[in-house]
C-alpha cells in the first residue's frame, strides 16, 4: 500500500508546541516561538540548521509532512545550548531529539510525517492501563491469546492460557519483551474489549495533542493494513514525555529484564528481557520502547540522562540492516546531543 504525502508546512505547529509543553507541565507563558528566519536565532531557542538528508522528501511510507528544521520552545531561565552542527550518519527516515528538561527541540527530520511505528504503540497501551489503575487485580490469560498472536505473527511474551497474573506483571511483558499477547490481554480487560480500548487510545492521543496519530491495534501489529496505525516524531516525543512522568512506567522501561517466579497453582515462571539495547549498552539510558514491522522498519523511542540533562528522542524507519540499527541511530543522536556546548561558552546559536 502506497500512501500519498500531504504537506503540513515547514514550521512548528502551535498545537504541537502546546502539547509538548503540557506533557511536562510548562505553561503557555513559558513557551518560546518557533525559529524564524534562517541565521537569526530567537532569544530563547537554539536555531537548527538541518543536514541535506534531513530535508529530503518523505518516502512512500510516510503519510504527510516535511522536515521541520526549527527552534523549539524552552523554559525561561533555562540555559541554552549552541546548535552549530547536525548529527551524522543517522539513516532513520523520521527522527527527532529534544531536551526533555527545557523542551528545546535540538534536531529533527520529517518531524510531522505520519509513519507506521510498530510496537512503540505499546507505550500508549501502558499509559492508559497505568492511569486506569487496578494494577493488582487478577487476570486469567484466555486461550484466545494464542490464536491472536498466531494470526498476526506477533511477538509473544509466552503467556500460558489459564495462568493468573496481574496487570502490573503484564506491563513488564508488554514493555520489556514487547509481548503482543500481553497487549491483547490488557486491552481486552481495560476496554473492556479491543474496540473500546482502541477508542480510549485514540481519545488519549487527541487529549495529548497528538493530532497526527491513529491506532488500530493495541500493539502496533499491521492490521487492517501496514499503515493504519501511525504517528510522527513530534507526536511520539509528546507520548514519551507523558509516559515517562509515570513512576511505574519509568521503572519498568529502565530495567534490562524481569523475572516472575513460578507460583504453584497460579502461574508459570516467566523471564522477560528488554528489547531496547540501549538499556545495557548506553550509559544513562532509561527507556523507552522499540518497534518493528516490515513497513515501519526499525523504530525506537528513547531517553537518556547525563549530568542533569535529559534527552528524549525517536528514530523511525531505520533501514532493516540488523536488529540494532535503531539503537545505533539513537546512540549517534544522543552522543551528538550530549556533546552540545552551552551557548554562554560558545557564543550565540548559529545556523
């Protein structure tokens, strides 16, 4: 299926800026304007100069959007950085990196282009479940979960029908092992039913200001089409910031694995590894979620903290040359971002 791109403009959206700010509690008064004329940085935001690759037309898998090489809002009084370079050798089709503390967008490629996102979808599923509560109630795994995973050839956390587990335990299976079986059970329980849960996912996306996002599955599996569940780098930054504000979510996605010991007569033993390679390979990495389908290719929503600076980013559509291609792209983005110097030490930000 080939999707036709539609233009959404070359500047930051006021709605998106407000949504990003709202996700971390920044008031409208604290927002700075998007960058304007190239070479003239705004007073409170670093101006970005894109590389040639960051302004390339979107691929056929992208629904909309052009690259958005612009400054981003920042809190008044927060130190600025000098963005005088661009990250190199990042092959993702869509990407973005921001300072989560100041809400400054440091760099982006096809910021508002809609693309399939694979299992990054499960971040929204987890957010809805955690906010709904009732995380310690018992849930019996239905036999239907086996048919669901087999039908769509989804990633499985190996849940055994008949086992009784809690939503809290299923969140580890969902976010670490990326279990589509866990997504199915959680959505069926918290909808109740898949259609009702999908309605909650899409309503929450709109509430967060994610106006270029739509969900047709609770796990990112490609049904009814490869492109029916989609989002953008900008919207996924909003989602990631909102999810990482939840202590339980943050605690789960920062773990390299989770072991659920066998409880006789209740459930089997389970061991779920984190599919996010950054957690064990990148110093300071504390999340967030991987994604992959044939159409989405390798995707990663990620965050890392060093020396009091929190960077959050996303890469979508990394070439399928190996399972670590998204993590490699994220590593290059993070290294570049953490290497930026304070503006006071290097002069004003330049294009």
